[in-house]
């Protein structure tokens, strides 16, 4: 597997984490209440930060050969 393909798969993971974070935040704010809502919100923000860091890494790592 080439480095370019690996970076593509890593970026897909980052995009999935961002979409998952969006869905978890909406779910937490509309359907959940109490401490469970807080846990899901924390998990969503964790996915948001990690997805953003992955996308930033892929973006700023530059072109591959």
C-alpha cells in the first residue's frame, strides 16, 4: 500500500469522526437528558477534536510521492 492511499484512508477516518460527532451532538441535545446526555456530549466533543486533528495532519503533511 502506498503512502498516498494510507493518507486517504486516514482522512476518511477523520471525516467519519467529524460526522459521528455531529450526529452525537444532535442526538444528545434533542433526545437525551441527564448524565447520559453529558457522557454522549463529551464523547462527541472528543470525536470532534480528534477528527479535526486528523484532518489538519493530513492537510498540512503535504503532498506524497
